[in-house]
């Protein structure tokens, strides 16, 4: 990674993804989490304040050293242990059936091999465990989709590999999860970047 990706982009993400308008969405994504959880794409820890009291431990995956440093205050203030235990969501260093729930917010758009990451999450989740997700992705409207595909190369370059056009729900289902809750909507602002899927999926 270059200087921009290592030293600048994590700060931009911390600011933009930490906006007040995002907090309610994070709260909704975290609702119902309980027990020993894993969060991929932890970033600067913006979800920690929204972990329910029922969460007993959070194991987090975050490749950026700067993002982890930015998370220090949030981790210290957490009411449960938060441990960083991996850098790559595509190859999780845990045994099968380890966790009670998983969390992914604004992450599946960026992981290079998102299918591998979803299969890994399913592998490390116990039977009947849940994946909570809050992601932007492919819009339902063909006109918006065309713009997303046109702008993907620019977005990938500016946002560390992020892409607008991943079909998030279909990818989750394709990894063997069953969707149990789903809300799809547009955020305020440009639709090409604001087509959101917020939901819960369950392992078999």
C-alpha cells in the first residue's frame, strides 16, 4: 500500500463514516448482537459504541495499522473485551463454529475476494448464528446501476478498492446464509453511492 492508503485514507474513512447520520444505521446493524462476536473491517471502531450489552467479547479483523490506532479510545471505553486478532477477512485464523454472531459494516464493498470472506464468516460462525450487515452496493434501478459501473474504476482508486456495484444480498445468500431481515433503501445524496442493504442472515 502507498502513503495515501496507509496514512490518509483511514483518516478520511474515520471522518466520513463517523458522521452523525451514520450512527442510527450502525445502531440498527448492531441490534441483536450477543455473545462472542467477530467484526470484519473494524476500521476505527465506530461500531463499538453500538454493541449491545449482551455482547460478551468482540474479536475484530482490521488490516490498517492507522485505523487500529484511531480506534484506541473507543476500544478502551468498551464495556467488553475487544481484541484485534487478524488482518485478512478472506482467511480468518479461527476454527469452525467459533462465534455467536458476525458484523460487517461498509466492508464487503472493498474486500478483494468478497466471496471468500463470506464463506470464511459462515465457517467460523456456529450453527444458527447470525451475520449482521450494513453495506452499500448494486442499486435496484438499472439507470443507477449503469452509473455505478461507469464510476467503479474511479471509486476503487480513490477509496482503497471500494466498489459501488457489488450485489451484496445475492453474495450473502450465495455463501450459504439465509436472509431473515432485510431493509434496502437509498441514503440522501447521490444514488450511485447510497444504495444500502441493512439486514441479518442466519447460518444453517
